[in-house]
């Protein structure tokens, strides 16, 4: 995997819309070199042939090959494995794995549930949380494609065929997915109450949600430096609430002095703090913004810092879902990430941190959009790199009347949500795209706007894009949201670039209902009308002139904020 610094520079350059043939999502690589930049269901790959997310230890079915990992990011592909699910206790004497040429006998053990079979157990244990069993003979999993069979004696119990491998990804029935992707599909919840709100208008909502905790707070973030949030976490921990905090170990630009102070304070209280990343990182960045508070789920587009949840700068979207099932699904995501092998205690990580200066946004803005309690017909939880890409694209593909996109920026024209949005316009759907005018995104977003407007004019589409002018209502757009047919809303931490969709841990919600759709459609229209720098359409050819340079450093926030 590329280092974070190199990957960021590559992703910024590649985020510019580029011409070229479409690359199907099922076959596109997820590495920065060719893109733009608990347990859960996987998303990348072709339509499901067999549900690899099912727990065969409880399904009463035949043993199955659940996953194949032929191409670890290691010299000589050390650690490659085949994951098999056994629904009932089975003695493996007489069983074997074969590639059609060599049959490798399984160890004489009795197993149940999922196990990883590998010739290199020491390396494989760093790559999977499954029970690891050593194979006595070398199993050669070809990176160019292979057929693998699970046999009992001379009988083939299960067989799979995979195409050319992708480094650092495992094959499942859903296709190639990053090794860190989890494999549990949360339920879709119907008829729940949700408090929807906007930032910087209503910074009290996230703090109020934290302050109402009785039993637990599971807070996940990219960063955490908001004094108000930290103070509520300290108070909650002091009164006996179980407080767990998980943030990224090395955000772009470094860990700020404010965050070091915040995490030190929490660690010294009764809260427990861990960071995700390091040499065994499952995700390029732990980038979600959410909290599970008792039986409520708070999902945001904003970071836990003064400019975000503190209301000091960003236009953001948020939702507090009052439903125990949604909260438990999100808690399962948290637990899975918390217990993974790539997290360490803050007290341990702190010794390696060299804090950087950080300026806190302290502006105040009027409350133009008050929070609103709405009834939502359906809630669906999306996570990246698991099901967010397919979920967002699927919602846009179902659009019949309108798609309203409010984003920090967009990835290239072949980024799946961007492509789906353009396809919607070509079907006759009214499409509006509003992008941030922040200094680090302005020039790139003007190019995206020129491309979209030129496309709409050339093809006669009801498609229009703008760079936002906040006019003192907020400083910059940081929302990652889309409103579809004024009935379906997607909001959360997912940026519309392939790095966010396929390599980060992200969390988003799909909220369905007339009330929630109208709320965010009104918010979008207000931001759209608030003033916009419109770019003439006839200069799309300039899009190809972007080059990678060190000057892009400031714009790295686009990918990860």
C-alpha cells in the first residue's frame, strides 16, 4: 500500500474529472495509483452469486469457501489463505484444498465455524481475525486467477473461481474487497423518529445528544478536538457512563495540539480512548463521524472539532436516529473496529505523536435552519468500504425526478456516484450539484463545475452545477449529502471519491420519507440560492491541464476532512 503522504498527493491530482473509457465498478482497482482518490456486507464486485457474508457456523448448510486471499501486500505473498465456513463440527482428516493441480491435505483437527487455511500461519494471523490453521504443504494461489476446490475424499464439496487478484484485497462471492472490509449487513429499519439538523446552525444538537447518555457513548471520529464535546464526554464518564472513543492515529497534516490535549484529558478520566491505524491498518483512514448514545445513533458529515460539530465554520448535515436497532447496528460497527488488530490505546500511541499547531474556528453563525423532529419511513446504515458505494449509487440510479448533490468536491467523472449522477441527468432527472468554495477546493471545483455545465449544455440535460457562495451563513461546505426525489437523503462521512468509498472506514445513513426529504431539499435550495460563482460552459477542454504538484498539499483536506 502507498504511504499516506504519497497516496494523498496522487489522489488530489486524480480527483480532477478525466476523460476515458468507463471502468466497471466490479473490476476497478481500489489503489490510489488508478483511482481518484462487529462485521458488515461487502460491496465491490459483480452481483452476488453466493452470500459470502453468511455465518455458516449457524446456517445448517454444507461447508463453503467463504473467501480467498491470494495477494497479500508482502514479499512472496506471505500470509495468503483460503477461508472456509463449516456449519457443524467437522473432523478435517481426509479433507483437502486443491487448485486442480495440487491437493493440499487439511490438518487433522475438528473445527466449527470459519477458519483460515494457510501455509504461513504466522503471517496470516496478522491479516485475519479468524482461527488460523496451518497447511502442511505449500498452497499456491495464483495472482492471475485460479479455481479452488474444497474436497472431502474424492468428492468436491465446494468450488470457486476468481479472476486476476488485486493486491491487498480478498475475493468473496461479492467480488474483490479490501481486506479490512467487514462482512455483516445491517437490517433496514422502518418507521422511526429522527431529529435532523444543519451545521453551523445547530451545534447544540450533537452536544445535547452526548449529554443525555445514561449507559454508553461509543464515539467514532477522524479527529476529536471540540472542547464542548470533550467536556460532555468527561462529564458522562464521571457519572458512570461507559465512554469509548476511537479516532484515526495520523490524520492528514498531523495530530493537533488541541487533539492531544483532548485525548489526554479523556484518557485521564474514566473514558477509554484508542486510535486506529499503524502498520496493520485495515483502512487508509478511520474517517467516520458518529456516536452511539444509549439506544440512539448520531451520524454526521462533520468532524468532532470546533469548525464541525462546534458550529464554527462548516455547512454540515446531521441526524439523530432514535431507534435501538439502528443504534445496535452502528454499535456493531464500532465494536468491530475497536477490537480489530489495528487499534492501540491512546496512552501507548501518545509517545509517538509530535503535535502540530492547529487553529480553531471560533466564528458564530445564525440559526437559519432549526432542528426538526421528523418521522422516517426507512433507515439504512451504509459503511465503507463495505456497502456505501453500492448503496449510494443504487439510490441515485432509482431517482425519477431530482438529484440534489451537496459535496465538498467530486472525484473524477468515472467515480461511481458521479457517473450515476450524470446518468440520472441523461434519463431526464433534474440534477443540481453544489460544491464547496473553500480556498483549498475552489479552483478544482470550478473545473468540475465547468465540466458538468458544459456536459449539460452539450447534451441538452437538466444538469447544472455551482460553486457555493455562503454569504455569511457559513464559511464553507463540508457536507457529504444528496437528496433524491425529495424523499431519500444520504448523509455521512463519505466523500465522493474512490479513496473514501473503497479504502476508508466511513459511515452514512439513508433516510427515506417526505419530511426528511423536504427538510434537506429546503436546506440545499437555500445554499444554492445563497450566491454562487457560476462558470461559463465553453471551457471544458481546460480540465485536462491539471498537474500534480506540491502546491496540492493544502487541498488534501478535500479527500479526508
